[in-house]
């Protein structure tokens, strides 16, 4: 078993779907202290900070898995988790009819292995219909999501094309991680 050091329902669902035995245990890390405007640097720093906090809190007797995800707009601007409904509307309108990169960074640490990865999945969206956007904002499902984006939900019908793994966009690049951590159904 491993500790998923995240409260993300999407990450938990991915691990379940890939048959990974885990226990979800969140850690506290303040992402607001990160000042870089570069998406890959931001997400790496956040996920590494979470790993460091997890090691302090749990040790490494049980393997630890930490991750973070951000969205970069076509111009490279980081689209963070919306602060409120108006912020979500603004951020989602930036994505409408555009291309975004969803960048996830994962760190896995056990007694025997240290693994880090940064992966990106690129989505090309058609224009969001205003009525759909308003219904999505009303639902509140955008809360706690990087860029307010749900490629497995609201955004799905607007995807024109995708380059990369959906799992990366959902917050954890399981296909990249799995060969490193699971050997003959044992976690290393």
C-alpha cells in the first residue's frame, strides 16, 4: 500500500482505476508562497513541497505519492484554482476556443525509490456555449480544480483534440508512474 498525500478525488479515482492499493492522507503545504510565473516550475515546487511535508509527517516506511497540477493558458499564464465564481468565469473564458496545457508533477518516495516526473497534456477546445458555462458555474464543480477545468466533465464535449494522457490532466500521470513503482504486484 502507498499513501496518496492529496485530498483530490480525481487522483484517488485514478489510483483505484489502475488497481493501486492506497490510503488517502492529505498534508498541509502553502502554495501561495510560490512566486514563479512558469507553470512547470510552479507545479514541481508545489508537489515537491508536499512531498517534503509528507516525509516530515509520515516518514517513508509506507511509500508516499504527492502530486500537483496547474493549467497554462496558450500564452503561458498559469490558471490557478478559481477563488470564486467570477474568477472561475474569467479563467474558463480564457480557455474557451483556445489551447491549454495541463501540467502535473508527481513525486513518489519509498525506502528504495525516489521518482519525480513532470508531464503535460494539451487540449484544444472549441468555444464554450454560454448557457453550458453558466450551468457549470452554478454547479460549483469547478471549485478546487486547477483552472476550474474538468476534462472528464464540463470541458469534455468541447475537446477538439488532445495530445497526452487524460490521467495527467486529471492530476496524476499514472501511466508514467506505474512501471516504476509496481513490480510483480509489490510496491517498491
